[in-house]
């Protein structure tokens, strides 16, 4: 018999978690880009990459085997009613997710159903098939086992990749002491200058724990990671004090900014060039890697400088037009072997929008994006 207090606390905890997850639209949908044929293998393993690696044909075949094995296992279960009851909560959440477009629901469905589902797939299906004498059932069980071994390998490789991208080097421990040694009372964190802004926005305040004030530069959604409900954010053009940015960003768009401390993944800068807005650039976080035929940057440089953009020539014929809305001289676009080099004079201490437009030669197709070899403020 289940103790009533335990049941009540479980229901209360579920309710709070569910309402928190349902509020707002900032929750990630891991499976938003998964094709229908790959959907079941992806959610069964909570691994979108597993689904995409199978492809349409492999995903469809695995889906058919999983569904057939699952139905057969439930039908052969000794306590079929009990098994169905344990799966009912997840089924209800899955139905709710499908009918209300609850972006976080598929992930939560599989997390809540994990123990019960594992009794069906793979454990139950394989155990029943091994006990059978009919070959096709054992072949199906071998297929299910092979799929889960494959999925585990994909998940482990993915974890290795992300463990490298989201590693925290020991040099983060120097941040706090460096700031206090200079007598600084405030640090402005700019999460979107990092390649992993959600991750670094969570950890940066931890390593700046004894600094009197830490602010977040407000530039786009997701500022502050999980801390977003309790942070102090300021517009980019009003951020005071020293600034913490991504290391790659510091080496490019802040190449002329004086450094207080440089780590593997970050740089603490005394003054920075603020990016206030941008369009036509990819990705939207970290240093831009690709540009549309029309793109722009609105910057507030801390001193007079030059914006340098190198674009890879991939066979496209044409010229680039460059304009600074402050109407100052110094813009140039030079065609060189294998690249275009664009240079723009920047006025220190003033916000300015730099616009770039590719004009193709007659009858020359324009690619959807161009590769950026280099973007720097010097």
C-alpha cells in the first residue's frame, strides 16, 4: 500500500514541475527537427542524433520493429493491467503534448516513463524472444538489442563532443582574484559572445562570486541561462565596468580591447566594443561564421578603429557595397585571390550601423550565404 503522504507529495511535486515547464516558451524542444520516421527511435533514447543517424529508411524500419515488439511484449505480460497502468501517466502526457504543442513535453514524457518503458523495450521484449523457439521473434529481439547498442554508442560519442565544448578550465578560478585586485566593483557578462551562452551564463557568476556586482548584457533571448529570473540585465550600450566575453570573440571583434585576463574560453576586458544588433549573420551567438548577401552590424566601439571582414570567394562573381550610417570615409571593398577584404572606419564612442550588400555580376547566381574567413575590429 502506498503511503498517502508520499502520494500527495509526488502529485504536488509533479504539478509544480509541470506548471513551471508549461509557463513561457523558453524551453527547448529536442525533437523539433526530427523527421516522422526517426521520431520514435529518437524519443525512446532521448537522443535526436540517434534518430538522424538512422536516416529515413533506418528510422522507419526501427520504428516498425519497436512498435511490434512493444505491442507483443505488453500482450504477453503476466500483469498486463499493471503494466498498462504504469504507462498511463506517460501516455496521458504524450497525448497532452501532441494536442497542445507543448515543446518540452516529449522530453518529460520519456523521462517519466523511462523505468516502465525499459520493462517493455528493450528488457521485456528481448527476454520473451530469447525464451521463444520461433526464429523471427529472436531475429526481432536481436534487432532491438542492436538498435539500443547503436543508440548507446551514438549517445556516448555525443557526450564526448559536448563534454569538450562545455569543459571548464582551471583558469576560471583566476577571475575573481583578478577583478578584486584591480578594485573593480562591477563586471558585465556578455553571454552571447560565447559559443555556449546558456552554459557560460550559468557558471560566470559562480566564478565572480565575491565581486560586489555582476550584470548581464542584454542582447537577444536566453540571457542568464537558468538564472534569467533573478539576474540584473542592462542594454549593451549602458553596461559599465569590466566585461567578460568569449575568448574567440575577444580575439576578433575585441581584438583592440585591453585585456585584464585571458583564459581558454573567456577574456576579461577593461574596455569593449559593444555589438548592439546584427542581421544576416550565422550563428546568432559567438563569432559569426557565415553571412547572407545582405548583412549588417550595429557597433559601439570604445575607440577609433577599423572593422575588417574577409569573405571567402567560392566562385561567385560580383562586388560588395559597404556603407557606414555615420557617413564617415574609409570604407573599402577589395577583391583578392580567394577572398574579398572589406574595411570600414569606425568612430570611437558612437553607435554606428555598417551595412554590407553583395551585387552579383550579370547572370551570376548569388549563394544563400558566404563563408566568413575573418571578422575583427583592430
